C-alpha cells in the first residue's frame, strides 16, 4: 500500500463518537468537503469521500462486496461473530453483480409500485391507530409511540407474518442495525447482537418451514417461490435477504419520521407550510431525506486504482462514501443548509445510487408522506417537549432515541 497523506485528526469521522458532534455532524462534513474532500482517515483505515460527485461515483463504480467471510475472520484470529458474518455475506447489500442482480430481481417483486399502492389504505389506518392511542393525552414520544412501531407494523404485513410480532421484529432490527450502521462496535453489545441474529434466523426459518401453517402472501412467500432464469433462492438466502430488507426498511423510516419532525418543529414556518399545503408532501419528504439523511454513510471497496480529486485510491482499499455530506454539497444544491420543501432539483443520495439504489424507496416515500400528513393534521400546535435530546449511538443510521412532544388534544 502506498504511503498515505498526512491527516488532520480533527477531520476524522471518529469524532462522531462525541455526542455533541453526533447531534450535529454537518459542520464536520462541511470541513471535510472544503478542506480534504478525499480524506485518508487513519483511525478508520479508509478513505472518506464527501463531495456529491465523488460520492456518486463511489456508489456507482466501487464494489459493495466488503464483508469478510467466517473463514476470513478466523484466519485473522477473530472468532465469535461468525453467525453474523454468515448472514451478511448472503445479503444483497454486500454483493456485486451478477449475484446482487439475481437477488435484487427476486426481492424487488415485493416492492413494485402497484403492490405498494395496494398497501396505502392499510398504512393510513396504522398511522391513525397509533395516533389514536395518545391523542387524548396531548403528549407523545414520537419515536417510541409512532416512528418505531409504524414501519414495524407495515413490515409485518409486507413480510406476511403476524402483526403482533412487530415489537419483536423492531427490537431485532435495531440490534442488527448496529452491524450495518457502525464502523465502531461496542464489544459489550456483541452478545446481544448475536442473540438477536440467532433469534431472527430461527424465527424466519420456522415461518418458512412450518408445515401446519402455510406462508401468508408477502415478501417471505415471494422469496421462497420466486424464480429467475430457472434458479431459486436457498432457504439461507431467503432468510438473509428478508432480514436485511426488514432492517433497512424499518430503521431508515423510523429515522426519517423522527429527524424530519424535529427539523420541522425547529423551523415552525416550514412546519406550518407543510401542514397548510399538503401538495408539498411529495417534494417535502424528498427535501427532509436530503436535509437529514437517515442513512449517513456506507462502505465500498475500490476495484482499480482510481483518481479522485488530487488523491489516488488504490485497488482494494476501503472507502467511506458520506451521502449526508454529498447531500449538503453547495456544488450540487443551492443553499444546501436551508430547508426548501418545494425544492425541485433534488436528486439526493439518501437512497444510494445505481445498482444498490434502495428498491424499498417507493414504500419509504409513501410511509413518510402518510406519517407527516397524519401527524401534522392530528397534532395541532405540536412542539418539542424536552430541553435536550439524545441521538442513537448508531453512527451511520442517524436517529433519535426519543422525541417527546406536546400538542393540542
């Protein structure tokens, strides 16, 4: 490996471990974009890319196949987390073509625009039901009362599993998301993540193989039965990709709703604008995705020596593409630190790009539009009811631990 350029430690993404930086990472991202947009981070031992065009190129051209296999981990002397690795190496999130293409074709059948549209009335009813539970009190923890259970109940329906399992599904998702969203891993949490992984795998295996209760229509059944070019998925592949789809779909939607409503409450004029002009919901959700990206960064591997800016990234080197930084790049977006709910030119990076663009985006967008419309309609004069807020320690999947609000009941 070639000698790496000297690095300013104050530009390291490891600063996200500081709660104050995690609460507002955008000044750090701005410094990276302006001072060292292709930054060698010796603490992460990878390149960090923050300008829109460079992030776009990395997402489009670099390899997603970055998860070590159990055998590779053992060769490095790392043991104990093999069950997690066994799952992740089968997930399309960490695969390139042609395997990724094959898996994506099979999984995306559950997210066609038509199938998503058929869920709309059901999703609206779920939103109303959750708000009904707290409406008489005039108070809500938006995360735990709404933003967490809302996509979890939707995904139970989408998977074809009993709705009453949604609390367990959400807990497993939050645990597994620690492996997807963090470049640091709290050793004290590994045991819990391993337990949740084992429980999830067992849950989906029993749902698929249980002979006295056929699979209901949904993603699991689609994955089990789907066939492309005469090939079908193994049970292990079905389970792995049902899990990553569920985790990604739940965590990002929860974070979009929580961070988005916080953004609106901090800018009351925009909250009133979105409440009074529901025709802005479509562009408004896109702007909230750009402004507070639920998925902040993702990893890739450089396929061949590549010049980015004035740096050369070597073949096989790791790269962190910071979508949240690209989404605030003034070279791409006018006045990027300002919220503009009617922003027309808004090809943000929140859902990724190219082959790995999130195929669940139509569902996430619909959930976002319904959630914000219902919350703003049914919670008049909603306002923050806490002096301080805590962000989850997940550095890549940005979201709040809680969001207490009050409103006119």
